[in-house]
């Protein structure tokens, strides 16, 4: 349920890089660990061309903190 909500939110803000970044961070924080992998794959498939810099920054930061 939350996974689908996060997808809807990102689809709605993908034109604004600042909002996209903010919502990506919130979405990853809200999702359960098992949903995060599916969500990250979906984000990469849908927005890598448009927001590769933001996606790489957020995912690398997240994994650095997790290790």
C-alpha cells in the first residue's frame, strides 16, 4: 500500500528535481526493507534518464549510512 503511494507521489513530482529528491528520500525512509528494493528498481527504471544524479546521490548516501 505505501509502496504504491510512494510511486504515485514520485510520478507527480518528477518534473521538479528538488521535490523529486525530497520525496525520494522520504519514500525510502518510509518503506519497509523488503519494499525498498522493489521501489529502488522501479525508480531506476522510470527516472534514471531524467534524474540519474539525484538517484545516485541518494542511494549512495543511504548505503553508506547503512554499512
